[in-house]
C-alpha cells in the first residue's frame, strides 16, 4: 500500500471510529484512555492513595485517567522521551526511563515511596513491516519490565501492551517468575484487526 493510500485509510478509520468521537466528547487526550478505564474497572488495578508509574506516557491519556483515581494522597509519575502538556496531579519527567539520570529522577519524584502500579502503553515508531514492528514493541515491553521492577512494591502490578509475536510467549514466561497472576486482556476499544493485547501482571514478587 502506498503512503498516500495508507494515510487515506487512516483518516477514514479515524473518522468512523466511535472511540475517537467519544474521546473528543470526553476531552481525553487519546482513545486508549477507554482501554485503561475498562482494565482498571475489570482488574481493580488502582485506588485512592496509590502510586503509579506511567512509562511512555505522552500524550497523557493514561495519566489523565489514573490521576483522579489516586487523588491528592496518591502520586502519578509519568515518563516519556516526548514532551507532555501538564496534567494536574501528575509529575512528568522528560527522558528515556532506561537511562541512569532518568531513573534517579524517578526515585527523586517518588520521595521514598514504592510504586503500586506500572503502566506501559508504549508503541514503537511503525515501519509497516509487521515482524519488525512487533519485535520493537517487545523490546519496549522488556524495557518497561526492567524499569518497573526497580520501583514496584511487593504485591504490586504491571499493565503492559503487547503484540502477538514469536517471542511474546518467552517474555510472558519471564513475567510468570516475577508475578503471582497473569491475565491477557483485549479491551473493547482495541481495534479488532489489531494484534495488540494487554497483559495484567499482579502480585509482584520482590
């Protein structure tokens, strides 16, 4: 498919997507906010007073959802290599969460608190080559685990976006050794043609 045809198809999909319309009506920053709403409700992942680390947070759709849930007694630390417009109740860090300086800044913002929930809705810059894009997405998931496990409280949880790929099951087996329960989820807002799914990992083992 040519770039022009691909762009035309994207705009057509966006214009007919009910979640895009609902996003605009609700004032959300991304349609993926509806995915998180469903997952938080189904798996009881977040509550008032908790600490959340949102990796790959820009444009802020997920931080926008969890900040009111954790409230003033809680804390949301969002990290991304791209700038993000401010959100009330969210501490934003510009940078790569795998770099030592950014890790140190996360620790500083946490102020000695441990993280109850790590979120990762990260996606790579797409090439259009499925095998390449899926492999890159798995690298991002591995990075989320690498960073998140340094801050999680015992019994904490992670929510990670994954794409079905040859090595995805190997990654999931790694998670089985670090969490007591794993569940695969496909939210209603996930497009049916997409190979994405979300892994809810709970009961972190220190």
